C-alpha cells in the first residue's frame, strides 16, 4: 500500500493503542496531551519523534491525544491489546528482582522465544524499558542476528540497560559488548553459534559478578527464529529461569516438559504485529546498518561516519567457516564439524563491495599467539564502499577516523551489504 503525505490527529481512550507503519519516508509523531508510551518508553509532550521503515504502536494507560504527519499507512486505533498481560509479566519478574536484591542473589533471567513475526523483540524492548523505569539495570542479551538492534545484523550483543530504550535510536544509544556471528540466520553453523553464545554468557556473568544491581536485575534474553536445540542451548548456557513463549501452544508445552527447573509462561502476540516478507526484512537490515553509521532520523543520536582509503596490505580479512569435507575424506579421529569454526583468509576482490566487516581487537599474529578471532569482542563495524583493484585499495566507511584500530577483520557473510549512496 502506497503512502501519501498527510497530517492526522488521534484521540486515544485509556488502554488503547494507535498503530501505524512508517515506510521509506519519515513520519513524525507528537504527543499533544495526556500520557503515552512506545514499547515501554514514555513519550515527552510536544516533542516530535521521527520514524522510518518500521511499525509503531503508541499505547496509553489513561488517555492521550497525538498527531501524525508524513507518509504513514495503516493507522488505526486498537482497543484489544496484550499490554496488560505484558505489564503483569514485568510485575512478576520485578518481584523476583526485589527479592534477589534483598538477598544479594542472582536476579531472574528471562528468555523470550517464539516463531517469526510474533513480537519477540518488541516484548524484550518493553520489558527492558519497564525494568529501567523501576530502577533496575538488567543485561539485555540480543541473540536476534536478523535485526542486530544494538549493532548491525549478524552480531550478538549484550547491553546494560540503565535507562528506558530510546524511542528513535533504540539500543544504539547504549554501549554494547559485541561478538561476531556473521549471518542473519541461526542454523547454518550450530558449532559457531554455540561458541559465540558461550563467550557472551561469560561476559554477562562477569558483569553480574562485579555489580550487585546488575546481578539482582538479571537478564532479558531476546532470541530469533531458532530450533529447539538452539533454544535449549541458550537456556542452559545463560541459566534462564523464566521462559516466555509468544503465540505458540505447542512450543510452550514442549519447553514446559523439557525445562522443569524454569518457569515457562505463554503470552499472546499483539494484533499489531505484521508479518514481513524477505524484501521488507532486507530493507530493514540495510536501514539498521545505516542507523549504526548515521544515527536514527530525527533522534538525539547524531553520528558522522568517516570515509578513507585503506590499502589491501593494511587490512587482513577473514571469514568464519570453511567448506565441508566429506567424512570419508577426513583422517581418522578428525572432528567432522571443525570446519564450522575454522578461520579462513579472504582475498581482496570486487565481491567485497558493500560488505560489512567486524573489526577485531586481536593482534596481527593472533594465530601464532594461540588465540581465535571467534573469542575476541568486536570493537566496531566498517563497510567497504569501493574496491580498487588497480591501486589495491579499499574505501572504508567507519564510525571512527583513520586509521583502522586493528588489522584483522571478519567478513559478514550475508544480509549486511550496505551502499552509502544517498545517505
């Protein structure tokens, strides 16, 4: 459905929700009176909020009047929402946090699962913001590599939530710990997935050990479309003791049987959740990469990336994963899954144009020193904007000025191509 520029005012009754879609053109939202929130974060009266390429739900507990301007589609007011059940879920989690704080114990670790397009990321963001509004500081663990909300798609991240999530910039306004996964789907390399989850869980545990507030606040673990084996691995690795299943009765029953030590909760998805086709997902991923470099349109986080040349000799590019060798061709005793985490050099070529790279803090001699690029946190992401084979130079778009802080870089394998044209 095409959108045309327009302006409209909406009067919302208590416990209702205004839903709309912002497409390629910017849409501005303003709270005129009353109180309202977006995904758990309260709106400031008479301030413009700008959205693009996203679906938005504005909820009010007591009534509000808002205005929309720009090219938006599908705007309507919904009286039936799951917000009360979501708030009750937060309240139950927070009671566990209160008890953990009193007893100086580990707080609840909440894992959110479900099929695609049910609002897992939305609920996770909401629970994070509600926690911050009550003075908690949970660790938000983002395993949704398809969205990459705190960095770019293809990265696993951990963020300490010390304030409500920004309505426009989202998690990009925080300072995340990042680990490279490199793909936008779980399942192509389960060994690699497990290795990165292990490292992120170690970092999360270290943060909890050092800070009593973080420890008692627990975790909020957002997942993506993953099979039961991956879910169980995440559950056991992070020791999740609350599992929220959205809109899947069968999965709720299966996890209830498989995880006797955890509380498994079933919630319904919001009627405002809209399924996205592959084209919409690809567009959203490009938009997320663009926000990483430039900030969100209209948001407080304004960024100015740098573009500079780098010679082929001054950057070493690798990828995680080698071609699989038939089991019959492997020497006796060789691990048949070793190829999944093998680090392979990538030669400069025009195929790298518009690809994103994770910059690793590892030294140039990481292999000789007995390390692994998988074990190292990413310190940032760069995009290759040009490949000049004649001069043997890349043109790099980076969030920091020249030079690159480290030579080893890891290639994002799919879903993160980004052209700077028109930015």
